[in-house]
C-alpha cells in the first residue's frame, strides 16, 4: 500500500509539472516550498505591510510530500489574493494538521488592495488564481471553498486528506 501511495504522489507531481509546461510556465525556476517554509512566507507577507494573524495547530511541518507542497502553494495564493484584493485589516491564516486531514483557511476584509512600496506584488504566485487552486485541491481529493464570508470578508477554505506514515 505504501508503494502505491508513493507512486500515486509521484504521478501527481509529474502531472503538476506537465500542467506547468502546458501552461508555458517556467519549471524548476524556484525551489519547491513546503509547509516547513510557512513561517518565512508569513514573514514576507507581514513585511509587505499586512497584519497577519496565524493559528497553527497540530504539526503542519510534519505533513510531507505533495500535500505539503500543495498546501504551501494554496496558502501562498490565498495570501497574495488577500494582499491584492483586501481592504486592510488583519488577514487570518489557519492551518490545522489533523490525523486524517489538513485544514487551511485564509480570511481577509474585502476592498482595495494592499501594495508594497512601488505597487509591486509582495511575492510571486502561480498565476492561475482560484481556478488553479480548485484544480490542485481536486487532484488531491480535497475540498475547496472560496467566497464571501459575511458582508465584509472573503474566505478561502481547503481540506486535504493526509495519510499517516505509521
């Protein structure tokens, strides 16, 4: 079973690479980031001027492989959207590593964008926005929600299944 799981994850990584090539993305240009790199991502967003409130529970850095890489990209895209389309105020990030799944959410106020000094992006994104995120989550058999959360907030919520390594 473990061998099948590893083969499946490798196939997903290959598919992700092929999708990038088909979309004419630069491949291999940046190192692959994982949830272990989340503190650095949060620091970069804060440096860009956003107030980020992070709620991390469980052991997110222990999530491995494709799920960890996808989770990082999902959070990166969600935070970029919060910077680009948010109305200021805090951005709430929640990451909960549970025995059977990984729950991610990014919630921000809606409105005018927060920009860095010269109006540049705070950090690069995949360039495919919410449809790309939904596609990535679907490939991992996860659940994806994005949309208004009340009258003034936007919420991105994802749940990805994980398997224990025991």
